[in-house]
C-alpha cells in the first residue's frame, strides 16, 4: 500500500496566475481547471472569515497539497 505524501505550496512564491506543478509527480495544477481531472479540493480552511489554506489532492499521484498564502488576496482586494 502506497502512503500519501503531504506537501505545502505557498501562493506568495508562485509566479503567474496561480498555477504550479505537483511537488511529487509534476502534474499541472491550475485554478482555471474546473474539471477536477487533475486535482480535487478536499478541504478549505477558514480563519476569522478569511481563507487560510486549501487542501488539494493530486489525482495523478494521490499526494495532498496544502495550498497557503491566501493573505496575498486580502492585500490585493483590501
């Protein structure tokens, strides 16, 4: 049985429009992909009415990715 790997990706360190590669298998994960073919959203984490992180699962390799850095959105819209 294969164990699930956990990775953290910080949006503040990503260039462009928020797309990145899965840290384990390299699958392209993009916020524009609404099909859930590449990944699925497992759990959004809220703190004080703000999005703190989102847990994604890569459908290619099964890794869980903790997407952080949403405070940058607060600065852009604040």
